[in-house]
């Protein structure tokens, strides 16, 4: 929601004639309890045929 408000305010500010430039600030390590982990996918989502069959419960590996 905040990103939408920022985009709207930014567009109003530049009136479609501006450029938004960002700079990489760095990385911070976070404790594992704050990070999100999930199981490995059984089927590669880049293989569209197998992924759709997997999602439709037509095939199980």
C-alpha cells in the first residue's frame, strides 16, 4: 500500500517528465528467526507444462 501511495505522489510531483534514480545502499544480515524459509518446490516453475500439471493435481513426483 505504501508503495502505491509513493508512486502516486511521485507521479504527481514530476508530472510524467522526470526520472527516478536509486543507489544500492547495502545488505544487512538478519537472524534466522526473522527470515522466511519454505520447502523446495517439487516441480520447477520454469517448466510450464509440468508446473501446470502439478498445480492442477494431475501429476505428482
